[in-house]
């Protein structure tokens, strides 16, 4: 079931380091993760990814519209938790449920791995679930923007676990109706951060739309903060600490 497009992440993954943690990749079909944990939890990660992929694939076979809907679908209380949470995030952000799929895999796999490690970071195509013990700076890759790799978000450990997700209208293969170089959202729910990044990214056609994007972020319940980069300008709202890198 080809519901995710694997991408080559070397151009930014080589810049990712997390103090005191070991890293390893996990590639299963279209799911392409980079994991940081206390130990190399390869078997545990593989089992978790396969478990949630099976639930998603099985649900899509039964309800194909789940795959391609661009609007929220009615909540299905009989569906697996990952499906229900994707539907809930989509409803809050007013997008289709698959807009949260990368964040969903990152968070559900990450929470499974927390049974075996005290810290975790799961990166899934620019969408991150984390539980950390030390301050962490996440650099923002924004394509051809002059601000690309110049700005970062400082994440304090006492705010985690949380999700940090980035959508772009100019980078990668994800569906976006906007032209932002980067919309980065912080939320306790990685699924909501992912869905909201898509929703807000759809609004930003150029740098004049940054303010409208931030207003949209304010209106989505559950978002902690937002950073929007378009061309040579950026704007931020909420609980975000921006640093130069």
C-alpha cells in the first residue's frame, strides 16, 4: 500500500545530532525514519512500524477515501487509536486525515519505544516526536530561502514529549497548495502539529501571507507555537524560542 512517499533525507539528516543518544535509520517500504535513543532499538522499531503500517493499510483497504480526502472525515470510534487520532487532528486543522500520517507514525512509534529508552527522537521526513533530557536546537531547512539553516528552535526538555513538524510548498513531495519555504508547528500532539503545518502552509502563497498564517495558527486549538518562513522573511507566534545557527 503506497500511502507514503519515501524521500532522500541525507541533505539535512547529516546535520542532526542529539547529545548522549545513539542513532539508527529504519526504512520499511515508504516509511523512512531516523531514530535517536539510549540504545539501538532496531527490532523494537521494526515491530512498531509494521504494526501501525498494518493498521493504516488495512483501514485504507476498507475505506479508500481515507487516503485521498482533503477534508476531515467523520470520526470512526471503531477504528484503531492511530486512525482516530489522525481523524481528530484533521478535524482541528481542517485538512484530510492523511495530512497527519508522518506525525502519526513518528509519535506512535516513539511512544512505543519509550518503554525501552528514557529519551527518544523519531524524525519522519521533517516531522519529529521527541522526549529529551537536555536542551535541543532544531534547525529549520527552508529550501532556497536565504534564512534556510540560519534559524533554529530551542526545545526545553520540560516541554517534552511533544511534536515539531514542518511543511513546505517549495521543498519535498508533500501535497501543499501554498508556496511557503517552511511552516514549522510545535504541539503536544505530533499528529496535530503535522496536520496544522499543512493547513497553515496551504494559506501562505508568499511572504505577504505570513501574518495570515500566524493568525490561522492562533485559531487551531492545541498548537503551542508556529514559525513561518517565506522568501527572506519570517514570523513567529506562541511558545517558540528562535535562535540563530
